């Protein structure tokens, strides 16, 4: 879940530790709270990184663990 001040284009990518994309999604946000979900049931357990780009600029990278 993330908050947005208005309509912005966001790109979300889940990457493995070698940098391969295992899932990705693009959304256009609305003002207020927004929710983005991924179906990662088929992804093997391990450490991954979630990259978030807003309007074409990388804004955040988050380390995630999948069990």
C-alpha cells in the first residue's frame, strides 16, 4: 500500500539477487491510498528486491523475503 498525491505512473518490479525480473506491474495511481498486489506463489523462496519507479524515476528499492 502506498499514498499518492494524484495520478502518477508507477512501475513495480520484483528482482532476484542476480537482477532477473521475476514479476512486474505498472499502475496509474489515484489520489490517496493505493494497493498493488503480486501473485508470487510460483516464485521459489529466497531474498528478492522490489524496485518502485514513479514517472520513470527510481524512487525506492525494498528487500523482501519469500518463504
